[in-house]
């Protein structure tokens, strides 16, 4: 996603820069909120817990 957004940077009109940035932040916040809710509502077993942790770490690295 990050690479695709970087490719579009030169193409986007400057007037959309702020609006697009807000939408990206809202999308990332929605994913973050979903991960927090999922973790709070589910009891994960050993393997599931490590996979969920890997997912969260990947999300943090990308954002």
C-alpha cells in the first residue's frame, strides 16, 4: 500500500493532499481500533496469540 501511494504522489493534485492524508489516517485508525477490539474480545490460544502478535507487529512496521 505504501509503495502504491508513493507512486501516486506526483499525480495527485495538491488540493487533495490534505483530504487524502486524513482518509489514510482514518483508515489506519480503523484498523488499529479493530485490532484492539479483537484482542479484547477474543481469548487466543498459544499459536493464535503468536500469530496475532506477528500481525500487530507487521501493522506497526508498515505504519
